[in-house]
C-alpha cells in the first residue's frame, strides 16, 4: 500500500510514447524533440524515407516499403490505399 502519494508520484516513471504519422506528424515529433518538451519515447512513421532520415525521433518507421518502392507515397490516392494494403498483407 502506498502511504505517501506525493513520494510515489515523484518516483513513478510512466511509459509514454508520442507517434508522429506522415509529414506533419513527423514534423511535430521533431519539434517536440528539439524543444525537449517530452520525457517519453518519440516515434516518427512515414512513407517518405528522405523525410524520416532527418527526423530527431528515438525511433523511425518506414511505412509501405514494398508498396511504395522505398520512396514517397506521392499521390494522395497512394497514401489513402497504403493502409488498406498494409492491413491485407
């Protein structure tokens, strides 16, 4: 039983992650990392390998590597279909 709630809150280390998806999401995760506003894990996920290369996230995930041929989804239609294809595979 926790007797001192303030001491417990001070020593607790919650496990939290921020995930940025796509160009805008990845830009926000980089901004968070640069400002050092976050104490958890920062993850950036995108179909654009060049955009992931410059991210300051703790972990980067390339989405649709086989579908997009290690490049950019490029067209909005490709970006829309990518999750559908990933779920089917």
